C-alpha cells in the first residue's frame, strides 16, 4: 500500500490516530488484525505473477501483511520517511538495517555510548562476518573526523544515548559520514519520532524499538526501520524476506493502538521527567543528575537545537556506590525495577549490572556508568507522587 496524498497534509496527532488506516470490506472502525500466515489465489497464474512481482499483492505474512502495512504506513507519515519495514524487536531493526547494507571487507564506525546489545553487535558480531568496526566517542567530532578519513560503509549511533544521555551532533556527523561514503543509521528510540527527526538532520536510516514509547504500555515487542524507498526496495527487502525478522500482525495492531495516544503520552512523559530532573538536581544525596533538559547537561544547547523535547529518561549517580544504588532501588514503592523504558509506569534500572553488565568495568567508567548510576524511565503517574517515592527511597539509601 502507499500513503494517500491527503494523509501527508495532516498534522502529527491526526496522523497518529488515522494514518495508514485501510478498512476491509466489512468497514470496521478499528484496524483489523489479519492473523494469517498466507493468502490464496483465484488461479495458479495469479500466484506466478505475484512471485514474479508483476502484481502488487500480499503473498506471505513473513514479508507482507495488511495489519503490518498499516503500522508501516503510519510510521512513515510520522517520521517523514518514504518507506518502512516493521520488525519483531528493536534489535532486529538495528541489525537488519546494517546487515542488509554492509558486506565483508567493509567497515562500520559507531559511537561508544550505545545500548549494550547494540555495542555487542558492533564489536563482537559484525567482526565475525569480516566487517571492520571502529568505535569513537560520539560527542567528539575530531574522533569522527579521524575515523571517517577512510572509506566507510555505515555509521551507527544513538542520541540521546542509552543510558548516559549523551547528545550527538547529527548534522555534523551526517556530513562526515556522507563524505566517507557511509550510510548514517540512527537509533532514535530515546527521542521518539515526535521529539527528534534524524532524517531531516541528515540521517539515511532511522531504527526504533517500538517496544518502548510507541507501544508505551509494556505489552509487546516490535521494531521499525525507516528510510528511502530505494534502500528498502533494493537492499532491505531481500534481507528481510529471506531472514525473517518480521513482526507479528497482532503486535502490529497493538502498536497501532499505541500510536493513537503516543503524542499525549510523550508530552506527559517529558513534563514529568523535567520535574523529576529538577527535583533530583537539588537533592544533596545525589552526586550527579543527567537530563538533556537541564542547563547543567554537557550538551544541553545541542539538545535544544536538534530536539523539540528532552525525553522521558532521567539518570542519577549515588556516589558510585552499588550498595547505595541498590538500597535506593529496593526502597522504591511506586517506581518498579525493570530494564524496559518508555512505559506508562515509571521504571528504575541499574545499567552496570543489567543492560551494560557485559561491558568491562573500565569501559563503563569511561561511559560514566558507575556502580552508583541509576536510570529512571519516568512514566505517567502524578509527578508529586513520584517525587515523594524517590525522596523516601533516597533517605533510606543513606
């Protein structure tokens, strides 16, 4: 399916509610869930034509399904992208976006501050396929310049980063990447499609874990890859079709429902996170508070230039002490301990022992992930209740 011309004129919230909707012959109000593995043909000749790509129709749900297509079209409208492929998870989206493009003997440059699994993909998985990888400090443009003096196939980064909330200058890195002949792939999960538009800032591909804010209610897994039609048709589609990282139609339907309320939720997430960040920064028990919306954040000015909001994640450091961090987290009554984020419920994570535990201690210190570092994903509860819960937990942490 293709996005209708009139849909492109809609404003973001209307796109989130109605974009990509295609009703069946039953004219249902809500999007239909097409829980089918395959599709039938009236004649054998019709099947032949479908497999020769002589006609546009659904063949097999591994690489095309009406419910998934509605989700993909809505994501295109939201992101401003030409094409999208939905995946089973965020990591499936990240890996497919790079693996479909890069070949043995080529090189990839990535930022150091990444989600643990993304860093593992760059440093452990890709080299096993004969792909050279180089890691740089994402906020240091001189390191990008040095790394990109050599021909490069792809550049991968996330901004804001997980969990240290580093902000990378997307326009500057995009220019350097393109001069090196590289495709720039951006993990935009912390910013969401509402707060940052990497494609407008020079990126070629945007990847999401739809499990986070797009669902936003802790219900299902999913991912999305967005970019040009040429990239999706010529590079990604064959990889996607033959390796099978596809999304379940049921999950696509859940994510469509999530998109309907996403703008409302993200607005509240950001408002709550700003209040919690200011509250934490004023607490003597907290050694360091990180939030891009705080003027004390090292890249606050850059975040304000390339983002329209500062997100739902706030980080604090309790003096580098794992014991204090654990006492704080165990004392929380309202905030749950979980490694997810972007949920309607507030969640606390200890990255050094969970999401980033595979990274060596020295590397974690380099990234600012001390043993006392706690990541808070701020939810939709009343901010005053969150403050009270965090305050009592800080007192119990000592």
